[in-house]
């Protein structure tokens, strides 16, 4: 299924991408028609779409990620460096979101209908309602421009704090809600009642039995979220001018840089497939009763 998904993503992206009006050389006003025709032939863009796709996939399977039509540089080294920036940003945000989301969700479940629960309900509602790009803009205006506490991103003074917060708020709010619902469901199960009747310490009931089973839906969410938060931060990266994958992906679409668009899309598809595979394996670790049949 992973192979089928990979082929489907690559084919759909390639053919839909070529439906976009214009081309990679049409924005170059200084180019003559003869020069554009020469470049089009040089990069094989004059061939039928089906042939172009087969040629691209053949090169890709041999480890050739292509050359950017705009920068004339190989895509893979640039993709690696930009992925490193996006990965540090995304994984840091997801780690914070997961830790605090599970903690807040557990607190909310254990204090149901009390003031901590009501406060967390309000905060999680705000967290899921405010888009990350709005939050990013507000944080930058407040901490970078009004209070002047943090620098706006530049090469010499990278500011990861505000982008990480901007990316972490939504998944943290969602994980808090998910953990609360799962925890309440787990606490109402018969095995919890039996454990209480046997005199098992409440801390062990909560953290060993209830929380462990409550984490299964959280793991389900984290699988695709890992890939999404690493690569879906393009708006936040643009706001803070962070040189990550998102910024370059948007630029490649504007430039009609077909090889770069394909490389990023295929990379994201592979990342998503691997994340889902790891999620399935973690299921088994959390709950040995789960089978892969």
C-alpha cells in the first residue's frame, strides 16, 4: 500500500502541476522565444507529459532528484539543508505539544467539571480556534517589535522560540482534548474498577493503566502530525523568514520550478508513509494485545 500511495502521489502531483498556466521560463522577460524553446528542449519539457513523468521517475529511482530550473543547482543537497531547519523547528514544536498536551489532558480529566478543567477547556478552545499564522504575527508584533525582547529571524540571530510556540499551540490544544476524552473513557473501564477494588494505588492506576491506554489515540494523531508539522509550517516560516522547506516550496510553485515541486512533494509523501509505519509499530509497543493481522 505504501508503494501504491507513493506512485499515486507522484503521478497526481506531476500531471496536476503541468496543468498550471505558464511555465518555468515564461516569467523571464529578458528571454527570447528562441532561448525559451532551447531551454524547454534541454530539460525535456517539450516531450509529452507521460514521457516526462516516466523519465522523471526513472531518474528518481536511480537516486537523481533533479536540478532546479531556477537556480541550476542540484535539488537534493538544498533539500537536505532546508529539511534540517524545518525538522528542528517542527520536532521541537511537536515535542512540546505532546508533553504539555498529555499533561494538561490528564489534569483536565482528573479534575473534570472543576476550575482547572474549565480553564483548560477555554484555553484549548482558543488554541484550536486561532490559526498559526495569526498567532505567529501577534507574537512577532508583541515580542519582537513592541517589547523588543527577541530578534526577528536572521542568519546570525536565529529565533526559534516564537516559531516553535506558533506551531505548538494547535497540536497541544488538540492533544489535550484527545487525552482528556481518552483518559475519561479509560477511567470508566471495568479493569480500572477492578484495580481499585484490589487496592492498587491510585497513582499506578492513573499513570500505568489508564494513561497507557489513553495514549493510543494520541499516537494515532502523532503519526501524520509528525510529517505535517515538519513540512506544513510554510506560512509560519514565511512570516519569520526562516529558510526551511516550506518557504522554498512556496517559492518553487511561484517559479513553476517543476523538479523542485516534485522533489518536495515526493519527500513529504515518503515522510508521511514512514511516519504512519512507525505509528503502527508503536501501537504494538503501547498495547501488546493489538495484532497486525
